[in-house]
């Protein structure tokens, strides 16, 4: 393998134009997409058995056709045409064509030969009849019913033509795509290196799971959640741990992340409070832009560069962190990793709830589908983590005012549309 480095992001890539305050979700997504590019290097000639989940760094061209030769789709008899009059009787040629044992001779016009599924069509033949649609009498094949020229024959290259592009750069390789590559003999591919994503938690009131806590402290739900998200999306997790609200500790953690990671995810500490040391450190030692996005839950989203490494600062409340990690983080990570920026697949489905939606912000409601209808979680509070486990997707309502009643069509985005 060889390593080809990618161009780093500019330090000012997240800067907002003067006067920009509230940013609608579609505008924020487009702005983010336009400022990102792959930041990882390339591994060349990666063996196919090691490529699952990796992202192609170059287009793949088929070195041969699939199927490479015309072959039979069924067990039966191959006919050397033209045969137009049915019923009829055709002389049978001695021998047969089987998968792995092709018939090497030529079948004269008006004759037939035994053929098995997957076997190469013998020279001179162009049609296969099912064995149950004919009868062998002595050395003759008796045909009944109708006959269609070219039936039950797979043409050479009907699936893939030699020298055609079969997969494009930016495609994440899946088991089914490995099947396509293997079918035409591709043994190695060029792929981007796995995006290394650091996950950092901060806060005096936050404690890692397993630690002793007092009544005023909470367990850290965000770091395990975001770590699992990074891993499930196929990236390399770098656990940057948890640090207290101390400027020197936050700075040291960000420095570790910048040395080890291609992207850092933080949660909390990015507002303008006295103890928001993430934003303070990024302002003092990097470049930070706080995007005020018209979204509920969420709104504050810090985008920064620290020692040449992009930082995505998520809200501290778990539901808001989850929503922003999916809606903004997942497509951003895909693009940074060499893949394609994506808009998650959504479905218009009838609501099984009522809501008076006010204008001004997009809203993301924890939701699930039952019996073809969309239910939403009973509380919209961004600290209610039980709603995350309850849901299997999100209802996205745009900035406009809406009166939703049972039966109203709403936009449902399953978590699977984000790659989960």
C-alpha cells in the first residue's frame, strides 16, 4: 500500500459572512457541503477481502465482461436455429454442455444438444428450451407449444461490458459491491484511509459511566453515544476521553485530537458562558464560527479549525447532540472521508399525532413508524434520552407554520438513511 495525502482544509473555511445570524437548515447544509473536501489519504491496491466498508478513491473499470460468454439460464436443450415450425423434431447431437465442461464442437443448423444451467452456449446455438417443454424420443428432440428465439439464454456481457465503469470514486464498498467486483476479477482497489474521528466530552458535572457520582453530577451519555455512531458509520474512533472545565485541560485534549484525528467531535461547552472552555480555547488558539441554525433541538453548532483539524462542536443535551450529529455530522463525515455528501432518504407518511407547528425554525421530532403511520415521542425535551431509544427515525418539519392532524403527511427520515 502507498499513502497519498489529501489537501487540508483552510483555517477560515467555516467563517460566516458579515451579518449572518439565523441560518435555515437547507442553507446551513449547503454551506457546510461547499466548504468540505476529503481530508484523508489513499491506500492503493487494497485486497478485496479487506475492502468492505472502505470508500473507493478511484473509479473501477471492469477488466472483463459478465457473463464472459453466452450461457444457459436453465437445464434443457440448446437449439441451432432457425427453428420456426413447432411442433417439430430435431436431431440430437452427441454430448452435452455443462457448467465448467463446455461443448467444444459446432452444432449444425436444425439440431439440438443437451445443456445445463450456467453452461456456455455451444457454437451455432442461440435458444434454450426447458426440458419439461420437450421430449426426447430416441435421438430426436420433440418440441411442442410455442418457441421464442433467444429464450433462456444469457448473452455475453449483458450484465457488465468489459472496460465499462462499474463503481465510481466515493462509493462505500458493501458486500454486494464486493460481489460485483469479484465477478469481473477485480482483486484490489484503491480506497481512502479510514477517517479518524475523535470524541471529547467536557464538564465538571459530567462523569464517565462507572465513576462515583453525587446528586449534582450526571453520567456522560454523549460520549458513548457519539462513539458508537462513529464506529457504526465505519470510521476509526479515537476516544479523547472526558476533561473538566479547565482551559488547560481542554487545550491539551484538543491538541491530542489534532495530532491523532482527522475530525474532532465535542459536545457541550461551545456557548458563551463562563465555563464554556471549548469555545474559549478555540477562539484563543484556533478559528471558530458559531453557526446559529434555525433548528429545534440544536441551534448552536460550533465549527472550528484547531491546529489544522476541523472541530464540530455539538450541543450538550443528548437529543440535540444526536440530531445535529446525524443531520450535519453524518454527511460532513462522509465527505471528509472521501465519500459523497448525502441528503438522507425521507418518506412522506401519514401522522398519528397532532401538533401546532410555529414558524421560524425547523423541528426534528423523535419518531417511529407503526402500522404505516408515524408516531412521535410524547415529550420534545432535549434531555429525554428515553426518546432516542424509543425512536427509529426523525420527523423533519421545515421552518413554515403547520397544523398537523392525524392523517397529515409528514416527512419521516429513518435512522437507516444516515447509514445506521
